[in-house]
C-alpha cells in the first residue's frame, strides 16, 4: 500500500492534498511546464496559475486555544481571510461546546478568498 493521497469521505476526509511531485515531474519533462494546477490552494499549488476550492477545510481534533489558533492560521494559509477563518473556527467550537462535547473532531469550512487564485472551480472555468 502506498503512502500517497487517498479518497475518503465523511469525517475522515482530507481535502488538502497537493498534486504529487511524482506526477508533476514526468508531465513537465514530457510536455513542458504545467501551466495550471487544477486543484490547489495558495499553500500547496504546483503552478503559478491555480484553481482553488470555493471553501477551504480543516479538521479540528482537539479544542484548546492553541488548536483553535492553529486552525485559524492553517485556514488563512489555504486562502481564507483571517476574519472568515476566525468566524468558521468559532462557529465549529460553539457547535462542539453546545453538542455536549460528544464529537471527537469537527470539520471546519471557511470561504476561500484567495486573491491569487485564477478561479475557484476548474470544471466551471475556461483554462486558456
């Protein structure tokens, strides 16, 4: 079994995979430089032009202040504004607190406002 990206769903889903270098290198060698990274964010892009998700996602697995601050910083590195990241984390923490603390982790979604993204959905865009 490889240690590379895998497709998962639900609370085990991770939506922050970068395009693997093992794919990019041979494509660059055979066809020339990749012009667009079709599924990236500002923190993991492999080309200067990239399509980012409309929302960025981070999974909170513990809820102390350091973890909340880390989640805000991570969401901001992926393209959310600091305000959107902060609001999303506070909302997730409030849901966790009000749920009787039964959930072991929460998925936090924040609106992506990455000003460097070429677009927000590669399948809805014209690539030229």
